C-alpha cells in the first residue's frame, strides 16, 4: 500500500470496504487516490469524524427506541394497574418508578390506602360496637342472674324489687310464681317470727350492748323494744349525735362553691378579656366561657381561645358584680370550662387549689374563711374517697358532727373514707381504710350466709311438717297437693282461673308425668290444643304423659304410658 493508498480505519481484518466503491462505515472510496499524503490525511480525518458521528447517531437512535419501548411497556402496564388494586399499583411503581404515570399511580395508591384504612376503621368500629353490645347484654344477663340468686334468698320485697329492676329477664315468670307462693306461707312465717323474736330476746337481754342493738334492728316492733332501748343509753346517745361533719361539708360545698360558678347554664356568650390582656394584645379578643357565674354582671378572661372560640389554656377568670369581686380563678381551662390545675378564690369565703374536670373540682385542698380545711377528692361537688377534714372548735356541733373524729388542739379532725359528703369509715390511712372496708364486707357476707342457712333450715322444717299445701293466686287459680320449695311437686290438683283442671304429677311447679287435663269448650283454643286428646261432652280431655306443661302422649294409665 503506497502512501496515497487509503488505509482501512477499523483494520484490514474487519474492513467493510467494497472491492470497488465507497465503504459504508468510513465513507471512503476504495479506489480513491489522493494527490498527496496531506490530502489523504485530511480525507481520513474527515472519515473518522463522519464515522464517530454515525456511531453517536446510532446510539442515540437505539436509546430513543429503547425509551420509546419502555414508555409503551409502562403505558400498557399502567392500563392494567389502574384497574387493579393496591398490590397492582405497588408492583407497577416497583417496575416503573420514574415513568410518566408514576405520580398518578402514587396518588391513586394513596387514595386506595386511605379508603382501605377508612374501611378497616369502620369495620373495627362496627366490631367494637357489636362487642360492646354483646358485652352489655351479657352483663345484663349476668346482673339479672346474680340479682335473681340474691332475690331467691329474700322474700316478697326482694322478688318485687327484682321484677322492678329486671322486667324483661328470663326469670320473671318464676319470680312472679315465687311471690304468689310466698304470700301463701306468710301466716306460718309470722308465727315462727314471733317464736324467733322471743328466743332472740332471751339471748340478748343479758348480753352486750351490741347484741341489744342488733335485737332492736331485727325486731323494731317487738314488745321488748322499750326495755331494750332503756339498757344501752350510752350507745343510743352516741348514735344520736352521728350526723357527720360532712353535713357542713355539703353546706359549704353547695352554698359557697356552687353559688359562685356552675357548668349548667344557657348558651355561652362572648366575654371580653381582662384589661391586662387588652393592653398586651392592643385589641379585645372575644372568647366564650361555658362555665357560668351566678349573680355576676361582669366576667373577664385573660388567655387564649380555641378554634371554636372558647377559652382554652392557662389564664385568669374574674367574675364580679359592680365593684365587688365574686370569684377569681387562675389556672387551666378547656373548651370554656375549668379543666386541669387551678386556684379558685372566693373573697372572704374560700380558697380551693387542685384539679378540675369539666368545671367541677376533683381533687385538692379547700380552706374556708371560717378555718375549715379539707384535703382529698371530690365527686359531684361532695367529699368522696379518703380525705382529712378539719373543723375549728368554735364551729364544732356535736349534734351535727360525726362522732368518728378526734380532737387535735382546737381542731376536730375527721380522717377516713367519705361517701357523698359523709364520713363512713374513720381510719388513719387509705390502706387501713381498705382493710376495714374489706373486713366489714366479709362480716356482712357471713351474716347474709348465716341468715340464708337459717331460712333454708326453717323451710326444710316447714316442708317436713307440711307436706301438703293449698296455694292460691290473685287471679283465682288454686293448687292443692304436695309441694317442694314453695312450688307444686308430687301429686296434686291445679285449677286455673279459666276453669282448666289438671290432676296428676308435678315437678318443680310444672305438669310433668302422668295426669289428666280437662279443658272447657268455652276456653278451648290452639293454645291448649295438643291434637292427642278427645272430646267428652263440653270438655276436651287430655290423658297421658305431660312434660313441661305440654301433653306429649295419650294413654289411659301410667302403666300403659310406660309400656
């Protein structure tokens, strides 16, 4: 190859030049001859430039084709994913995170997730409501069952109370039947009551004052009442003055505290902020208070408002009438009510520092201008739970104050458990009160158990002496025969108010076993129709086996029924 011969730009072994003509890769004529080496080199450089440009154009074309195919693929995948669910959208985003449809896919996925979350929340709410409803029904059934068990150990009053509290329970029919039966045996119980009263008096008259007091509680109308009251004079005197100092608590809680503020009132109205707030902000803010203030003609609030326009957060409330300040509160508010930590002052009356909830005090220390001091919990404005209450000597009234307190200097101290404003347990600490309450509950339980056992023994004795009974009902129904637990049991005859008569076997108050039921034509209906009886004159006769008050088999005798 001479200097003027054109060399292959990519090597002789891979040369694509034709024998005659122009190479499709480098663009040089295979038969071309240049006048000089410089012309040849310039032609080669131009060929190299063209070759490089051709390669770049090819790469650009391939890249554009690849991107076009990716867009087409992404478009097809998006058409499928948009009609699918969250899983399809997630799969699309994992494959095509940067496609033109990615933002829309993410938005759609977020909407689907939000919808799914809403559905799950709604489903959870429905399940929770169903669970609560089921739990409430279960609790009602359990309460009715427990109340029925307690009522069974009581008398007519207990049964009537049960019917009033649980008129729709499954034990209503049985309770009514028990009431009717108990009314039949009241005469026997009255006689036995007199015998027990006499025996109780013989046991108590020479015993302790506690037993005499128990006798008076159990037999308030006894002929021995006067004598029993003359003996324990000291005990009766103490009981007479047992009007707890909680009466004073009720008075100054209701008359002093609640006369200043209340959370029950007409709709709230805007209240101007206190002057300090006006000066600080430079303009008046209108906040509303749902806490009402009696007798006040001017109420000021210095603090912030929530989005609903009600006083919210820490601030100061001042209520006045004319120039006279009725109340000042500094502390937390929520939605227009005293709520959280705060200090309430009624000039010349009281100061309370502690916790509030929805406008009511719940826990804290209250001190009155008279020197009274209470530290503990509140409920509905009354003392509640373990607390300490101090009364100055000049305000102590033995006729109105509990005898459970102690004197410390010039103060009468009541320390223990309060309930609805009254001291019910005197004890030095809350654990001691808890133990005392548990011991009293245990004693009451033991006493109730003993009374139940005594009634059961009396019932067994009555049934042993009176295997036969005549029971009547207010509607005119009548039963005569054997009984158990104050119910027909064994052989007997029952006649309803409508004239339906059954003679035969009973079990726990129901027709059960062999018997004959006679139904007059005048009252015969589908209610009594079994389809197994027969007419005899004006009476429909059912003779055979009965189960739970239903005629199940027609037969002429008990032996025939059993064969």
